[in-house]
C-alpha cells in the first residue's frame, strides 16, 4: 500500500511517499524560510502563497523519486492541524481534490502526533505505552500514548521551546530561526555564566518559557552583548531550557510508568538536548526514540507514516475535512 503524505502547516511545503508502514520511497521538502527571514519570523500570508505555488512541483518530485505514478497512490494523508490556518487550508484543499480525483481514501493527520510517528518509520514503535515529547517552533508538549490514545501530561502555557530560542536569538542579534544559531554558539560558551531558569510550576508538568526570555532581555539591557558574552548567554539560556525539558520529561516517564520515550520536533535537533535525553534514557533504562535530524524538522514522511498507521486502525476523513489551527490530540 502506498501512502502520499502532504505537509503545509508552517513554512515547509512537503510531500512523501511511504510504502506500507516502514519503507520510505521519497521525502521532498521545500522551504519558504528565506522569504520570511527579513521579517524575523514566519509571515502566514507569505507561507500560504508559497505552498500554493510549490505544492504541485513538490508532489511531482516526490513521485519521481519514489518511481511511482499518481494513480499508484492508495491513500492521501494530509496535515489538518495544528498550524497556520491559511497554510493548512492549501494542503487540505489540495489533498481533498487529489483523493477525489484518484478515488482513494483521505485522512487528516495531527501534526504533533506525526512528529512522534517520525520515530517509528525506521524502527518498530514500542510495544507498550510510551511518553512523547514534542518540542517545535509552535508547541512544547508531553503526552502519554497507550492503546491508540494520547493523554496530555503537560504543555506550554506561553512560548513554545523553539519560539523561545527564536526570540532570544533576536535579542542577541542573531538570525532567524534562532535555534541552530544558539546551538552553534553555545558550544563555545559557559553554560553556568548566568543563572537563567525556566518557569517552575509546583507539581505541574506544564512549561513556561516567556520569563526566561525576559530575563535574557533585561540582562542584555544591563550588560550589553559582546562577541564574548554572547556565547555565554547562548550556553546559559540553552542549559536552562534543556534542564527544564529533561527534568519534566524524567518526571513524566516516572508518573506515567513507561519504559519508552519518543521525542520529535525541530528543537530535538539541538545538540545539548539530544545528549541530555540520551543520558536520561541510560540512567532510567528507557528505550529512547530520538528523531533523526531530517525527520525532526517539518517533513511529510511523518505525515504519511501517521496516516498509514491510523488508516490501518480504521480511521478515515470525509471530503468535508477542514483545517483546524488548534487541532487537539486524539
Ligand atoms: O518542528 P519545526 O521544524 O517546526 C514547527 O512545527 O514549529 O521546529 C522549528 C523550531 C524553530 O523554532 C527552530 O529555532 C527550532 O525548531 N530549532 C532548534 C534547532 N534547530 C531547529 N532549536 C534549538 N536547537 C536547534 N539545533
Ligand atoms: Zn512541526
């Protein structure tokens, strides 16, 4: 069975072809990122227009690399949310038209669930329940998965982890997106130079990263930014965010009584976070699923994978499928 995955929730226009549940035949990602850079963040209207222009070509390229024809596709899976409404609508409309024309089933996929599914393309998913950590530009969430259902254990009350990286990078005069830049500079800085701390909410697994962003801003107003202290600020900020993510992930695994942990989303590309999650897994004897870099950032392989799996579980969408910017976990 061949599943076509389509992703347009933010600035990546992506299509992928998956055979069965594990054989990725192609994955093509085109990004409109460079058109947003001068605005310091993704501009929804610009993202939508680029999806509209790019989608057709990205699909053709995905089919060509997979060596399949459109008529060979058995299922169309598309991101239905969460994400930017205009951007989502382009993908959903395209997918609906395609499914109708081909006479094949359509399935709307949750983008955050798909970030976790990205881990199970190359490796079979854990047999028992697992904790999932999704850290992206728009979301920070801990969930427990068991018997086809997700339960949210904690989520961000304000800025997402990636968003905090992007905003702090801006304060430090670095480019957009800020995550990779901070990651690079932090490697040369002292993580204990400044005692930043992410929000602590007693007994809760929720996250808050807006206070730490303000703390960096005040620090910079008081002391300025130089080439020397910039690396220290990057390292100190990164350490504080990663400490908080890892501490709550450890607590989530303990409370949820799981033996497996899966992590996905753009921030999983972060060097320190990857290292610290690996240490956590070793120390707690957890089976760790860490998205490889190419599938941590937005892509359609994860959408195809999530679609193929849910389809086998009996889920279907009708041609009335809509885009939902706040789509919740199923
Ligand atoms: O999952 P993603 O590609 O898009 C969303 O669904 O939001 O995540 C993008 C986010 C951006 O905020 C970016 O700064 C962050 O992931 N990011 C990183 C790194 N690479 C990307 N954050 C920290 N360290 C990185 N190496
Ligand atoms: Zn994403």
